[in-house]
């Protein structure tokens, strides 16, 4: 599995856009990039997944450059409730199952 | 549609006792995964099960830990003769029988085990 590197923590204020970058230099051809969010005392929650270019849903956007060696999770206009740990995961996606490998993630703290 | 349910949410055991953690997957999901999260660490995969079968237990400690997912009822993670190092949050996740393009896993709220 490709190793990922992301900042340990980030601070932001309400209403700002937050961009969390993840490095994955050894990403394989069949690997996807997936982001999960974990609130305190809760299990992780799937946010977004992509393979290349840009993916957008109602929660976030995911930007992946052509070389796919990094990716950026973008959270528009964060609120206090976006305070959480964000995990970047890289691995193959098959019909069936895959075990998820979590790093330490990025602790995002949103202040008023 | 209820999400993944885990109970108990908090469990306190003394060293040497047994801990039983239960997980009911989302309706229609037949794949169950258990993860352990130590304080200030990421989640670590332990075991993957389907009904009545252990598919991958590569993350399970060799001794004292076992898991099952019977034909009827919840999945059970069992820890015998607990030690202080077993104190952690244990999360269960489930996914549908056909993951489709994306292997999204749905996590429960976790069971926080404290060993005194």
C-alpha cells in the first residue's frame, strides 16, 4: 500500500476554505484516493474518493494532479462542526473488499 | 435504515477478565470489519468477516483475541484475559455484499474498552 503523509494539525476560522494536502509518492496505477472524517468519540465517515482530476460532492472537493503523487481535500466555508480528524487513504478498489489503512490523520480545529 | 450499531459503548474490565464486544452491521451488509484505535493513533485493521467465515485475520493478535460473525446475530469480538494494553477504542464497520466501484465502509460509534 502506498504510504501517505499529511500535516498533523491545521487551524482555521469559521467561514474560511480549508485545504488539506496529502502526499502519496508511491501511488500505484490501480490505487484510488479516499478521505475519511472522524469526529471525537465517533467512528470514521467516508467523505470523498477519486482517481484523477477533480471530484466534488455536497461535502468537499478533491483535487488530484496529473502525476497523482499528491491530493488536496478542500472544505468550503468551514464551520465549528467541521472540527475533526481527516484521514487520507490510498489503495486499490475492487469489487469485494479492501481493508482500510489509516495513518494518524490531520486534526482540523475550527475556531469562531 | 439504522447505521452500524455497537454495544456496549463503554466497557470496563479488570486485568484477566474477558471482554465481549458486539457489532450489528447495517441492514443488507454482509461484510464486517473490526479495527482498533489506540490513544492518539490511527485505526488499525484487525479482522474481516462474512457470515460464518473469517476472511482475513491478519491484523489480529495471535493470542487472546477471537472474532465471529454467526449466521444469526451480531458479530462478536472477544478478548480473553485482558491486559492494560488492550485499552483502546474498538470500531466495527460494514459494507454491502457488492461494494461496487467504491469500497466505502460504514463505521459504528465504537466501544471504548478500559482495562483497570
